[in-house]
């Protein structure tokens, strides 16, 4: 499977699971922020091409998605990744976002 195909498959599945949309031509246009987006969220996606036990998360990826979210008025942002094509997605988010989620859930 080619990298672009695996990336598109990950983005499409994640968008469908979350009820949000894929960015048109993500990664290819300067104006296209993130890979998957909704009204208040922007996600960058990274997928491994071979099954793996680990992944290296680059600080530049996290900074980029944060900056793109701010520029596009998105309150939430994160980095979606998996350990193999078609594998479970994991989402890296800032601690403050998790704190807000915990507070929201505990006050329901």
C-alpha cells in the first residue's frame, strides 16, 4: 500500500468515526490546514506503513497543528496516529484539553 493511500484511508475512517470532515488535498496545499476538521476541532494524522511497536512524535507536528487551529479559529486540536495501516487511532492532545474534558465529565 502506498503512503498516500494509507494516509487517506486513516483520515477518512477517523473523519467518519468522529462525524467530521477530511480536508481537501490535505498536505498538498498551503491553505489546507490539518487533515481532518470539524466545527471546533482540527486534527493532523500520521500513520505507520508497517506494523510497529512505537512511533516518534515530532514537536514540529504538534506546534504546526496548534498554529493551524488558532489561525482557523478551532478551539481543539490534536495529532492522530496509529501503529499500522488501518490500526486503532490514538490522539495526542495538550494536557489542558484533557483537564477540561475530565472536568466536564465529572460535572455531568
